[in-house]
């Protein structure tokens, strides 16, 4: 929709251009979220696309995803040797309510920064224990673990003049075995629960619960837990919520159901891996 | 400097469909608005949030939703719209397939749909011409919403296949026709396309090639010089009085032409609901009211150079409110001491049952003796049901453009009822009918939502006050928050029967929440309790129904007009009864449904205007039962949580609204030898223009390509009550048939006069008339008539005084996942008693579309309130309209019947298709899981809670 109060677009060329950011001036990446909600308080947008950040950079330590990388680019992430977690990237893209046409513009950083419970890039980043590089408004850099970035329904660790620069996925996570589950009130509807599980080479098991909870919840174990242990921990999660995409009691039940499915799937696949 | 000028960014240059464009977009403008400013009206505005896909364009070959794409990023890009893919006479293959498959009804979603389909095709990793990634179509099309078709025909269009009406599983490879031995009553429908067009064939939509290329104009697809825009300040309170309103700052904003408030409002009370008789609805509404009765109700409006300025000025309005107590629970609305929503109204003047009890309308009546009937029963079932608020979600929102032509008011509006709007605008603003023209372009969907006067009054006021052309367009959020929704109802049903399955008593209680205004409240309540109850031959019946005011957003007309809600409860109760009696549910209907000769009874015998003009319910029951028994080979999902069940439900509907529905049509032979049909009714995806052309072509022994149509314009056509109550074929169509038949006789006489020999009979043919080996062409006859000052026009009226009955039966086989609450439809069957089927493919489309909308109601959709009158589902991503993946292919079977009233024996078949679906699904879910769902929608969380809560 038209953001009729916006009178300026500031194409950022260098980090110093971000100084314009503030309560009425916000960063623009793909625009798919920004242009989908009336925001009468806005006066200007700072375009991050003009910074020209490379979308995907493979490093020795893993993968660096620019905040401005689109979901379309991420969904086509080339497979690298040993990246057992590769399917999770595409799977998380499919959890976006927006169509493949929205993938063409929506960005990984925009999805994280919007911080909706159903944001699937949050699932991806938390599930892979990504670290988020934040450019603070005072010129400093800060690395925030993904699991600490989103603090609630549409709230996060960013101040008004901060910018999310990139998402760094460690190689250990890329090489981990993953499992993914999503459910909504309709087959491809806006997510009611999105869960992702990961087993690292050292046996560490991490379950990430999103979309059903007001903020992402991560459960971490040194090895695959027994079913009742995992169920007990999921049941103890305290931030299930109700909206048009599902009632809290159902979401909790789906968390339990899908969490156990993930545990069972990873138990089977790591079993096979250890046998072969 | 105005707000707009300040917001401009630099001039950008880009290409649209190969043509270079230079423009200066506003900084925060989206690409959709920029393209429409360039008069690329093929780019539609459906949701404004990237959810519906109607605005899809390709940017350098990449498809995007242009409503969420910043306009300034168009710089240097090549943009392709639907009109750039192909144009009439030179369509792209994918566009042609949408025409051939009847892959649209209203067509508002279609330009975005074909641009998306073309992109998918271009990106297909298959052989050229092969099916483009069919398995992935649900994901690829999830961002393209169609409210009309149910997607089967769209899937066929994209993939180039043709799914026969009985479903692909019943097709013997290499043969697409029905299996006559198995489906003797089924009419093979063939597919749409370039058929010559007599009734009974699947003629393609008249506007097809323009629709698929985006060149068929809708309401706002027109450039008007000097157009002003209107924005509304909505009430932040559910019940309040305006204590003061200061518009000084708003009026002073550059670009503002006028602020309109309750001081400008006519004092005449009216209803936004429109009917043939204006006395059908209570007069309880003002253009602007100093009392605000729901959140979002108009407080004031600003007319300005742009929407942006008008909205900015609305934010500058200073309003002081006096808050009033509010009532939100319809159960409490009638209680002593409850806040009164319209306590100020005179019950006689406003036609309200009792405004001191928030009561708009009520019906209490008994036929026979229900207590005695229940005493006689060996089995009694009783239950309570609840239905929800539904948003019509026609993809074209409500909108009007108004202007003065000399001193004459013109309203171009998105309405199902232009003639009724004209009448009421004249009454409100004290104008003569000759001074007001109301017309529509093609209307982008309605479903009852446009049987309301929601934008025309405000535009009229703005035009009269400013003298300038003014546009008012609802946003999608307006549609979800202030446009009337389907009446939510609480329903209580008690049934009694003897051991052999004969009904002895039927008792119905209805409480409808009509919200803050009574538009359609009496009609929905009375109609809802009518054919639903009259369908069953029961000696003892009792109805207690009330429709009450609350401070919730208003309810209004919705496809089915109350029947859907009440049929849901009665058909579920009947299913429960069948279970208790151990009688098959089809058999229970056969035992108790009315048959020709039976009285039609609600609380008394219906008047003589309602007759069995034909009867196909018995066939509908047989066809549905046979199809369900036959199955369709669908694989039941594996695993312990899945349970399978079947269910069915019936419905009946009168083919015409009660108390008169009038239409006048004329048919004229024009110079050049073409026929012109003038008829007042509106095309909004219901297909009436196609059927009217077929009727005229048939009566005049010609083909549809000789027929031109002018419709839905108070200047250009005779009076028509409007396109509601499924009257487009049975009333307006009948008028067209009468006029065309009369013209055929006139032409024969004219040919005789022209030849000078009165004793020869001239027979009409495709291009002329023939007698004794001599042919006079239509062109020659028209020229002769012009030369001799003879007008070759015939005009006829139809008053809808007699009404017939149509029937639909739906059946489902479902699998329910007891762990998640998911309902998966394995087989969906609808059988329809449509009388003679005028256009099989189109009628099938109406049925599929009705089923689709009903499945949205049954499974997904709900306008949610916070308990204090505020809607929380304000955008489409929070209000789930069915996507392609959500809907099964429904098997469609027609009964063979021939109605004595309808043209060529046809009956209405638009609203009625919606009504039996939700109860059939609920009954199937009950069969699967052993627990009866009683609330709509049967969402996964609700089904899960039935099992685990």
C-alpha cells in the first residue's frame, strides 16, 4: 500500500547514511512487510539495498547471510559438501505465509527484524544457532545470538537507529542433521507452529519452537532426550499464545506432537548415520 | 508545497509492456498505484498487503505483488502486466486457456492470475508446453486468491487439462464424457469456449478475452480529470456521542476541498440495505450520525486532491466524544437495563420491533402443536449451534466515483443494485430520478455484500458540496471492519420422530446478531427460517426467532441470506436424528422432504406465490448417494490418528426473492444487423450477461456473436430490482426471453411489410430472414426500418410474482486427524436441481464457487472481535480465504428437471449451492470422530479441542 506520510527515500551508500534512522525513519529492505501495514508515523525510509551487501557468503566458519538477502536467493542456496542442514533453508522459506512472489522481495533481515511469532527466518536462525551482527546506531558492532534477538511479539533487540547487518551460521550447524515441522489452521496457511530440530556431530540436540509461542524458545540437550523428558520440557514452555492462526491450547498440543515427531525422526536418522 | 509535492522522489524512467514511461512517484508510493496512475488499470487493487495477488506484475521477468513493491524501484526496469502478455485477438496461450476453461467468474483476480501463471510457465523446468510443475501448484498459487471459482477451472487453465464434472477419477482414459450407463441423469457439460451459443451449451463469457488481458474495466478503471478523493475518520469507540468536532486544522491543510460532518448530513433516516420494497429494512441510518454505534462508523470525511491528503486531514480532526455504555453479547442485548443501541428511534417510523429491547425483528409462530408432536415422538434430538461472522471478500472492494454532468449526478459504483441505489439517493438528497444516473462497470464480485448502499451516499454528498468529481474506495481493512458481515447466529433445534423415521415435530430457535444497524436484519431472519424449515413435511412446527442490535459491526446480506446458518443447524440435527433412529441419512430425507402437492409450511402455509414449478430433490438425493457409494478412489491417509467418515445435507431455496422482483428488458435490431439487449441487472461474476446473450441468440435463431449487451445502467436499460436472490436468470433472463421472442415476431412482420406480401411467413435465421427462397439480411431489414422510421425494438417486463423451488444436496467423505484436528476432504459431491441448465460449464462454475465459499465458512473463515466491538482480523493474512490447496475438486451432477416458470425451464443456481455444504461436512466429521462439531468454522483447533479439550 502507499505509505502516504513518507516524504523521503534515503538510499544508503555507506554506514554513515544510517544516521538518519530514528522513530519516524526506518530501514527499508524488500518492503514486503513495510508496505503491507499503514504506518502513519513514518516520514522517511532508508534504503538498505543500495548498500550492495553480497547476499550469501560462504566462509571458512560457515555461512554469512546479508540481512538484505531475499528469501528467493536463500531458497536457492547452493548445496555444499557436508551441509546436512541444507534442506532446512528451503523448508523455512516455505513457512512464510507470503507467496513465492513475496520471496522475490522479502528479505531474511526484514523477517527477523519484524519479529512476528510466525517469522520463519527466526526459526531458521535460532534453529541453527546463528549469530546476528547488529550495527548499533552509535557506530559500534554487536553480535547477538539469534535465540536472544526476538524478545516478544514484534519486539526485538534492535533500537530505533540500529540495523541488522547479517546472519552468521556456524559450520557445525550447517553440518548438523535437521528435521522440520510446520502446522497451520490450513494446509499452507500462516503458521500456527513451526518447529525445527538439530543434532550436531557431537550429539547435541537442539529443538526450536516458534510461531506457537510469543518468542522463539530453544530447548538444548547434550544428547537426544527421552520422549518423556522432551515432552515435559515442551509442556513447561510458558508463552503459547492465541490469535487468528490458532488457540494457545492447540498450539501447545502441536508443539508436543511435532516436537516428538522431530525427536523420533532425528533419532532414526542419527541411528542410521551411526550404523553406516 | 502540498504534502504530495513534498513526497515526490526524482523522476524515474521505466518500461511498461515495452513502452517507455517517465513518472515521478511519491516517496512512499507502491508500484501498483504508480502503474494505475499511468492508466494501467489491468493492475488491480485487491488487498493492498501482498496477500491476494490481483496486482501481480513482472519486473524484469520476476513476478511480484506490486502493492508491496516500492514504486521508485521501477527505475530502469521492464514491467509486464496482463495486457502486455497478450490482447484480445492475440492472446498469450495461458490467457487463451483461461478463456477456454472458464477460469474466472468476476475476473477481478484474473490479470494477476495470468501474470503469475505466465511466470510459472516461463520458469518451468519441464519440456516446452508441458504441464508447469503441477505438483507444486498449491505453493506457487497460494498468493493468488480467487473468491468465485473454487480454483478447479483455474488449475485446468494453467495446466491445459479439462477435469470433467464428475471428477477426473471417473474418466475412462481417452474418453472425457460421462459414463452414460453409470450416470444416466448427468448432463455432459463439455467445456467453455467459442460455442455458437444457444441455451444449453457452454458458451464462453462474453467479456472473456478482455478479462484475461485486464482490459475489461471495473468500477475504478477509468481516468477522470480533476478527480478528488475522499477519506473517512472512523469512530474509535463502540458507542459514543460526538460532543464537539473541530475541523479547522483539517480544512486548512493545502489540498483539502471540504470536510463533511454530521452538520452536512441529510436528516433523512434510511437503511444501507436495498430491496425492491424499501420498507423491508428499518430506517435507522444517517449519512453522518452524531451518535456512533460501532467502531469504525463514519465520524467525518475529508474530500481532497489525493487520498494521502484526505487521510492526513482526517488525522487533524479534533473530536470530543461522550462515551456511552455498549452491549456486545446478543444474549444480553434484550435484557432489562441493557444499553440501547437505537433507543432514540420510533418503532413505527423506523420499522423496528422494539427498540427499547434492542429488538429489530422477531418471528414467533406455531403450526400444529409442537408439544403434542414431541409427545408422539419415540426419538427426540435437541442441540445448539453457532455460526460466525464472514466477510464476503469480493476482490473488488466497495467503491464509487461520482460527478456532475451539467447539473446531473452520475454515480459509477460497485453495486449489485444500481436501480435501487438510484431510488434511495433521490430520496435522501431530494433529487428527481431524471437527475441521477447510477451505473456499474463489470463488478468484481458481490456475494450479497453489494446489495448495500455503503459508498454512494457519501460520494453524492461530496459531489453536491464540492461540484467536483469524487472517488471513495473501501480498503480491504474497511471491508473486514466496517462493511456488513454474514449474521452470526445462535440456533437451537429440537426434532421429534417416530420409530419409522417420520418427523412429528420441529422446533427452531434463532438469535441473530445484526450489529449496530438493522440492514437486512428482518429479511435474513425471515428468509433464513423459511425454506430451511419448509423443506420438511412435519405436522408440528414452531419458530422463535429474534434479530437484535448490538454495538458490534453491522451484519448484512450474504450468499444464502440466512438460509446457510439455519440449514446448518437443522441438517445437523437431522443427522443426529438419523443416527439415533439407525436410519440412513439419505433415507431420512426421502421420508420427510416435501414433494409436489405438499403444503410449504414455516409457521403457516406459504402464500400461493411459491409453487413446485419442477422437482428434482429425489434425483439429487439419488445422485449424491450413488456417487458417495461409488467413491472416487481417494487414498485414505495412513496412520493411527486418521478416522474416516461420510456425511450429507439437503437444501431448498425459492428461485426468486419474495414480494416481487421486477425487471424490464428490451431487444433491438440495430443498423448493421446486430442485436442490442438492454437489461438492468448487473454482471458481477454470476454469468448473467453470457446467459442473456444465449437467451437472445436462441430466441432470435442466431449466434451470441451477433448480440451486444448494455446492462446495469439506469440511463441505458429498463428498471431492474437488482442482481440478488439469484434473480439474474429467472427474472431478468425471463424478461430478455420475452423481449427477444417479441422482437422475433416483430422482425417477421417487418420483413413481410418490406416485401409487401403479408401472406408469406418469414423465418428468422442466423443472419437474416427467409421466406420462399428469398432472404433478407438483418442489415437490409434494419436499413429499411430506419428509412421508414420504424423502430425494431421489443420491450417486456417480468415481475417475479410466481416463484419456484430449487434443490441442492451435498455429500462428503472426509478423513480427520485426531491428533491435529485436520479435516481432509477425500470426496466432495454436489447435486443440483437447476431445472434446464442454460450454460452447463458456467452453472458448474457457480456450484464449484458456492462450495468453495462454503468450505471457507465451514473450515477457515471468521471475522474475529475482541469482545468490545473491535475487529482483530483486519487484513487478509489474518482472515483465511480458501487458497487453491484448500479445496477439493467437487463432483457436480445435475438432476434432470424442467421448470414451468423459469426461461426454457431454468432455475436459479447461485446462492443455493453454498447452503448444504457446512452441515454436510459437519455430519461427515461427526461420523469420523464420534463427536458432533456445533460451531463454525470447524477449524483444526476446534476439532482438536472436541477430541482432547
